[in-house]
DNA sequence: CTGAAAGCGCTTACAG
DNA sequence: CTGAAAGCGCTTACAG
């Protein structure tokens, strides 16, 4: 049951440990005869280099921490994103030969934990996935001098890739206005989140610019908050004919309220969401929404990190927004 | 920029490396005066033990591989599960002081990769998340003698926690029959998956037992396959008055076909799904479905693994099924 | 091209 | 209770 060491391989092959190491690591300066006898010994013994020993000697791990700000339970709005992002980032990193260490960073405790882990040289780099607001982690880690990138904007010191939240929101509102809608309301996300702020800004900018009055209700990205906000909007302004929700989940909640209040969608009120989650396909009517390219987003962020490993000094990147028109507008 | 070593701490504190190590690891046999001076030095230097060195010396890593069988792209049916399971398992493992290394194992290549990784002693144990069929990995890993568990049944050699698929399907069918439905069809998942097989068996068992004829169409767990299968069922047996789909996504597809064909749900045809994904709440009408307790499932599986670490010899576990009745029946 | 030796940064019997 | 020393299993200049 004892695993074979490099030394055992050397003994069996009748060569030095140095030579075995060279063969294992594909050094070019190895005689074919030696290579052959070593490889045979490796095969016969079922040798696999011990990770910790190698890491200690090389000072590298070939691992990357994928740090996801884990929201409080119940806030499921980002579940589809979690899945898409974590999956795609893992695929890309594995393809690049990096192992993914997944770390959740919801509480202050877990943030300390992450910082310690990184400080212990467990990983060569860090990818932050931070859909949720202000965090102490980015700046803490950035100071350590370890390569780090962020999916979503966080700290000025951390290179990032972000969605064009502002452009996307503007696209949605222009679309509604272009249909002849006059009284366009918005339901915002939690305003301590940058994405929420930007989507709201996109909305208000277009409304102002086109001479319309802003009609705002505040939600928190959950479906229930969307339903509540919609009820309030209807009460405040029964004549509104369109609503832009800052995410799909709230849009879905709004649809339900509209149905309950006897409004037809899109005839009486048009609805646009944001994110293009899978559930947006299943609503009745199917939801018009701003597409968040989660897969591309994850890919671009991984590329940014890999670039950093190569010594690059990469600039932040903004992904273009895209409107998917379905039946709700 | 050079990180301080244990030796540096010892020098600064004026004690031996042994003593520093003892303090760091909380050994009880340390004089308070020494502990104090060491802790101060640690603080002043910002010392964090080097992970690889420690792993090499102790032969342990405090890490666990979370191996997820990553399906081909496009098969999104398990996304909500991926999210719930990965998240909950991570939470639990982190709480137990284990670091989570996420590994995707969709292709044969990545499976080799996982086997190598485990063989390299990167981790102390493995948790498989294997919603998808027969896999070479479980038996390969089980042979290595490393603690391993599986969420979902896989290999006889691997302890697992599973959903009661059979019981859940039976529950669904009995519910439909209990409503007076007579011609109850089923849409199955891909039949190379154990979960699909069991859900089908649950259906046929109850149908036979109650003297009803089975009406079966085969799907693949995607929404589109559910829509197609429903179309076919309607064509074969226009008089059917209920359908049990082996997952929610297919049930959602079936709902759409039923609407298009002018059937009212639940008046003309009742529909039951399986899994209770979030989208099941948003359909019109909201979907009756068998709840898959993903969170509990992940928790139980982690507990099984932690038990193995403690030297336990844990038996497989079956989670009880539960029917959530909504508007579609 | 190959090998002997030092070193990576910890932990852990072993003496005292 | 404390310290000197050996050892964990690799890699990598350095000589030859």
C-alpha cells in the first residue's frame, strides 16, 4: 500500500534520481535509452509524483483559487450564474493545466480563511467571482502580490471583466420607448451592489435624456421582491405601461403580480428583465431580457488570469450587452 | 517579498523550530511564556505556514476532491442541482476544515486527470457527484484505498447517499391515480442513467399493481425532449388524462405541448414532474413535482465522507421522497 | 548527457 | 517542557 517514490523508480531503472526527475518533467537533455528504462519502471511501479514534495521544491502549485462570494441562503438569484460561471471557469482552467480550488466567501470568517489559504501558497493565483457588493477580500489579496482577477468589478487594484450593465439597461429602456411605451418604471436590485447601481443608472440616463420621468421601486433581486415592487408601482402609478426589472427573477415576480391584477402582458404592460436565465424561457409569456453572457464572461476572466501568469499586464474588459426579444414586449 | 519561514519565527522568538511548530499546532506541552513570545513573533512577521511543506511532513492535505461528472454542454437539466450540491457540499466541508478541490469529470481525459490527481496525494478523500450513468472513475478510485463516497449510486464498492427515485415515482403515480386519473403516461429520462431506470420502475410497478396499462415515451431530461415525447404520447393515446415526467424540465416541455394542443392543465391532463427545481414554481400552472432534497442530499453525503475519515464504515443511505402538490394536478 | 548533493519548509520521535 | 536531528519526496544548480 506504500506508494512508490522517485527513489524507488531510480533504483529499479538503475539510474540516478536526477535522471528520473528529468524524464518525468520532460527535459530534453535525456538519452533515449535512459528515458525508455525510466518510463518502463514508472509504468511497472505505477509511479505518480507526490504533489506536496513537488510543490515544495518548485514553489509552484499549478492551482488556482476560484473564490465565490456565497450569498446568504435563500438568495437564489445567482444560482444559474454560479453554475455557469463555476463550470466554465473550471473547464478553461483545467484545460490550461490549472487545478481549481473552490472557495466560498460569504462570511467574514470565510474571508479570513481564504486570505490564509492564499498566504500559505496553496495556489498560484486567484479568480474572484463577486456578484455581491463591497468586499474586503480583493484589496487584501491584491496586496499580497499574487496574480488576481475578478469577474465583476470590485477593487481598483484588481483587473476585472465586467458585464456592460449600463449599456444593457439602456438597451432595454430604449427598446420599450421605441415601442411607444410612455410610462416606463424600473425595479432595482439591492443598491449596495455595483451591478444594481449601474443598471439603475442606465435606466435613469435614458429616461432623462428622452424627457421621461423616472419611476423607481427598489427590490433585492429575489422573485418575491419583484412581485412586491410591482404591486407598489401599480398602486403609485396605475397607468404605467412598461417595466424594466434589474434581473429576471424580479421580472418573473412582476409578471405574476401583473397577471393577478388583471393586466395583460405585453398588451397593457411590457416587461423586460436582465440576465437571460433559463427560467426566462419558461414564463408565460416568455420574457424579453438583456442577455448576460456568463460563459464568455467566465472565459474572458480566466484568460485575464492566464495572461497575468505569462507576465501580462491586462486591462479591464467590458462585455457588450445584448437584448433578447421574446413575448413580453 | 520573501515570506517568513518557521525558522525566521524561531530566530526572532529566540526559541527552537520545534517549539514554534508546537505552538502553531496547538500542542498542549508548551510553557505559556514560550507560547507568548512565539505568537508575538508570528504576528510581527505575519507568518503563515507553507502548505506544501506541511503536507509533505504530515502526509495529509486537509483537502477533499469534489468530482462532478460534467455533462456535455447543452444538457442543462442538472444545473440547478450542480449549484445546490456544490455549494452545500463546499459549505459543509469548509466548516469541517476541509478544503474543496473542484474537479469536472465529463470526458475520458478528465477522468484520467482526476485519477492522477488523487494518486498524487493531493487530497485526503473524494466525493463523487454523479448524476450521470456508468463511469469508470468510481471503481478506479475505490481501488486506491482512499476514502471515497458518492452522491447517487454508482459502484458497489463506493458508499453512497441516494434519492429514493423509486419511492418518489410511486408517490407521483399514486397521487394521480388517487385523483381518479385512468390513463397515466410517463416520460422517462435517458435509460442509461440509474435514476431514470428507477423512476420508470417506480411508475410501472404502481401501474401494474393497480391493474393499469403502462404508457411510456422516452426522453433525455431536456425540455425539448419532454415536448416531443408529449406530442408523441398524445398521438398514440389522445385520451390520456395524466402524465408523470421523470424530471421537471421535461414536464415543462410537456406543459407547452399540452397548451399548444388545446388541452387544459390540470382539467384535461394532469402533470407531475420530478426534482422540484426552481423553474417549477414559475410555470403556468405551477408544477406538482417530487421534491429532490438536494441540500440534505449533499449534507448527508459529506457526513458519510467525514465519517469515513473518522474510521467509520458507513452504510448507504436513501433519502425519503416527498411530493409537492401545486396547480398542475 | 548524468549523478551526488544541497535545499525547499515543515513535523516528529528521541534525548535530555 | 525543550532542542538537535532526521526525514517527508521532490527539483536543480553544479561538476564532470
